[in-house]
């Protein structure tokens, strides 16, 4: 299946890679991001396939009315909606729970978990009304599958995404709408590099030393790329995954197996 999809967090990183792959495979795509650069990303991706419709919309996914507006504008631009990829997310405070500011904890849940809920709600309403089925892919994390010391907010938000996925999959199955989570491992994006930089600063080591330390923990021996995630997302949106729903699929180089 190719069709019309919304990708949140599409301005850069994994979201941009996912959108680029979908455009290449024939989808028309609306990118939704809080960053103004989303419009430039949309123009760049539109130029990669003659006739592609790619639109960039600025919205904060933690804001319910902004999500409703963005979905409605996306549906207007694309002529309907077959897929939603909830990629927008932020890293959390790297403090231990006893030292964590509740406002910082809440903000992570608001963007990563409530944002996924709000966008899924708005998109599912459109898909259910159209009656033609669809697919939703949520970006979780390996840190939604295991906890991590000094990362409680992020882990809780991504664990929540995985279970939100299960509930949504059950509710939307009668409408032929599938819902799955991709749980990335250590991906070569700015979000991960910021985290590595913070670790290096805290330990008095270098960025390269910390990057190498992470790489050594990955059985496949390398960081993941946006294209690694995009391949899995494109498959979950496709008819090839027609019997897959409610799952959390790790795309992590084998890291949670160790
Ligand atoms: N990079 C990794 O190692 C990794 C690992 C596991 C999971 N993930 C998840 O994958 C997703 C993408 O990560 P990434 O590495 O590409 O991050 P990134 O920081 O490079 O990109 C995230 C994008 O989301 C957007 N965004 C942030 N807050 C938003 C909001 N409130 N509303 C709308 N857009 C918002 C940003 O502007 C940015 O374009 C995130 O959900 C992240 O938690 C990443």
C-alpha cells in the first residue's frame, strides 16, 4: 500500500529519514513538527520525486487543538489519510528520580506520550470516518522496553507508548486500522549525540570515546541510521504487514538481547 501519510517530527533525524523513504516509495506526506525548518525539509523531499505532494506543518504535538488543526490541514493537502507515524519526541532529564524536577518529567510525558495519543486520536477519527482502514506506527524506544537509571521520564514515556499502542490496536482493529510500535536502539541522530555529549561531559571523557563505548554494546557493531528505522516503518505501513498489529518491534542491532 502507498497512500497518504503524516509523519510527526519530520523536520530532521529519524522522522526526516522515514518521510524521505515514504516519498521515495510513492507516498504523499505531511510533515508535522514544532521546528520552523519543517517547511524547508518538506520542499527538499518534494523535489526527490516528480509529482510528490509533501507539505510541512508547524505544530506542537503536546497541544490537542494544534494536533486537530494539523491533521485537518494534512488531510486537506493530501486528499485523505492512510498512515500516521508518531515520531516527534524529546529526550528526558538525565537526573535520578530523587533529583528530577516534576515540570521536566511532565514535559517528556506531554510530548512523547500525550502527543502520540493526541495525534493518534485525531488521525484515527479521520480514518474511521473514511472507512478504508489504515496504519499507525509509533516510535517507542529500547528504553520503553527496559528501564534505565537516570532516564525515568523518558523510559516511562516510551513504555507508555508501547501500551498505548496495544490499546489502540485493539480498539481500531474492527476498523482495519493497524497500530504498532518501533523501538529503536542507539541511532546516529542529534538526539543521541546530545546524550553522548552529556555523558562525556559528566565523565570527563571525549565524545568519540563515549560514542565508541556505545558502539561496542551493539551486537551488529554499529549505530543505527534513519534508513534502518525507515525500512521497518515503511514495511509496517505496507500491505506486507497486513496481519501485524499491537506489536513492539525492536530495531536496535540486537542490543536488548545482551
Ligand atoms: N536517536 C535515538 O537513538 C533514538 C532511540 C530510540 C528512540 N528514538 C525516538 O525516535 C524519535 C525520533 O528521534 P530522533 O533521534 O530523530 O530525534 P531528533 O531530536 O533528531 O528529532 C526529533 C524531531 O521531533 C521534533 N519535535 C520535538 N518536540 C516536538 C513537539 N512537541 N511537537 C512536534 N515536534 C516535535 C523536533 O523538532 C525534531 O524535528 C523520537 O521519538 C525518539 O524518542 C530515538
